[in-house]
C-alpha cells in the first residue's frame, strides 16, 4: 500500500509527486506516455513567475529568455503583458519535474494507462487493462484535459465538447521572413475563431501555433504564408522527432469541485488553463503543490498552511477577511481545504473566466482601436486621454466601455498566472 498514487506525470502530477516524495511519503506515479513529456502538447512558453511561485528551479530545459508578452491586434498594434518568461523544451520540463520526483523516492511507471480506480475500505485500487497496478491511501488525478479517472471518483470533469484544439509548427528562423524579438507574440483576430496565433522565438527556431474553435489548420497555414512568407510544408521536426504538435485545451474554466474524500484533481484535469492565453503549466504546478499540502496534512506530516505566495485570508480586507478565515480553517478536512483554497485563487473565479472570454467576442475594428489606444503600452498603463479621443471619434464604443474595463481586469490575472 502506497501513501499516494498519482495518475499522470505532466507538470501538475509531477509537482504533486515531487513534493510528496520530498516530504517522505511513498508515492507511485503512472503515465500512459512511453517517456514522460513525449509527445509535447504545448507552445512551450513559461512565465518566470511560475518558478517563483512553485519554488522550482530553472533548468537546461529553458532555452531562451523573453521580456514579456504582446497581444497583437489585426492592425499589428499591441497591448503588453510584461511578465518575463522562457521558451522551454516542454518535454524537458515535464521530464525534469518527474525525474526529480523519482530521485526523491517516487516509484514511476511509464507507458502504463490507468483505466480504472476503485475504492475499498483501505484506500484506492488502480488498475490497467492487464489487471491491478497499485493500492494507495490517497489519489492525485493529474490526467490532463480528457476526463476519465475524474469521473470515476465521482466528480464532474471537463466536458469534451468544450475543449479547444491547438496546433503548432516549428520553422528555422532563416526560412521565414519574420522579426526575431524578445517577446512572445499573440495575434488576436476573429479569423482565428475564439483563439489566436502565437509566435514564440527560440534560439534559431520560431514556434508558431494556433488555438481556434474551428479551422485551426487553415488559420495556421494562412498565418505562415501571409505573415511569415513561409510554406507550412517547410516546417521542421522538433528535437524529439515530430513535424507538428498540438492537443486539446480546456477553455471554459474550472470543474465545480476539485476534490472528494482522499482524491485530489489538479492541472488540466481540473480545467485550470487560463481562458485568455490557454496557458496551464503554471497553475497546474501550483495546484499539484496545493494538493501535496493537503495530502501531507491528511497523512499527518504537514499542516494546512498555504504557501507564502498564495492568495490567503490576510490579503483580503474588511468583511471578507472573517469569512475567509473561517472557510480556510486549519481544522478542516484536507480535501475540503484543498477545494476551498483552489476556489479562492484569482484564476479559478467564474468572474475571471467570464471577463476573459469577452476579448474573443470583439470585432476587428474594436480590436484595432484598442491597439491604437495602447500602441505597445502595458495593459495596466491605459492612456486615458488617448482613449477619450478615440471614444469621441467613435461614440458607438461608449456602451462598450464597461466590457473593455472587464477585459483589463482579466489581463491583470493573466499577466501573473497566464503562463
Ligand atoms: C497546443 C497547446 C499549446 C499550449 N501552450 C502552452 C504554453 O505555451 N504555456 C503553458 O503554460 N501552457 C500551454 N498549454 C497548456 C498546457 O500544455 C497544459 O495546461 C498543461 O500541460 C497541463 O498540465 P497537466 O499536468 O495538468 O496535464 P498534462 O500535461 O496533459 O499531463 C497529463 C498526463 O497524464 C497522462 N495520462 C492521462 N491519462 C492517463 C491515464 N489514464 N493513465 C496514465 N497516464 C495518463 C498523459 O499521458 C499526460 O502525460 C498548451 C496546450 C496545448 C494543447
């Protein structure tokens, strides 16, 4: 009987396994991939703040630093989200976290798909198509975007129909006509339905990808030809031998409950990806860390104390403070504490999800006007006078003002937690 079983070794499951093994617990982990991290489902951008928040050190999987992110409007003008980050080998990051967990004591099984979990009086029994795999007192569900185990433990998972497809190519810089800058660029245009194109510079390569509700391949091919002057067929193989990569991304916000007795849902499995950027590594790692705190408490080796970076009661003021203290009381059952603290994060609020979606409802003209107003400035430095000028010339925008301010507040959360 293990203390903890972790299903999935992406960044969320890897982080949970690492922190629990470090705390001295016996942990067994499974991943259906033959080698953790391969294939990649990612644009391979990560904010530096993700490492600060999780205390995970930068490694040689980080291949280039960028100064920040720019949301580019159809007219090319941009709004900045200036949190610095890295272009990463995503397979390297996932392997690094999971390998560290193994080093700390986790027993890892790769190439094994957990098909079933049951509970008996002692704990969880995990099985594959070939029979029983392991028993564990506590369970971490880190299976990524497609729900299977989540629903078996009685929780509601991401709805498959609400997943957004993503696709990415890599090009040698010499093969494209495109400026090499120290920024991650996101091209928003209603042409890329409910989504955007990203261009992430690496050392001698550009990662170019798309998320869109429909026509993803057509949209990406169009961008390559029209904006980078390159035939999509010129894309190159990745370091691990794939000519393209992609996958599905939760886009509608978190699942209603993050835990049930002795079982914790983390990362994409909990629907945590950012509704604007669709980035989910940062919050995935964070949720793995929170689950580890709750489980340590349950197993008697830790207390229900949030890590210092988290939004805890002391950051809230006035009437909310008392309510929050009560809600996160250290005498709570561990899984209830996990569910509550997750629900108190700025990135799990329904308000944030709703505000974030607004940006994809704007038409081209409005996006261009926002670009005109900001013209490269950071989202937080709204040039009020310029905005006034644009509003006077475009009075039909006035009723939109409330919507635009809501988008601005969702960008605040995104700047910190979006990648
Ligand atoms: C095209 C694309 C681009 C993206 N770009 C970015 C980006 O640039 N930055 C960013 O932060 N995020 C990005 N994301 C989102 C990010 O990849 C996810 O949010 C992140 O991977 C979530 O981590 P996770 O550990 O929850 O899930 P995953 O990384 O999906 O890991 C889940 C793991 O569980 C395993 N698994 C699943 N079911 C089972 C089972 N039954 N048994 C055993 N193993 C199982 C899988 O093999 C997988 O390894 C992108 C996503 C896509 C699809």
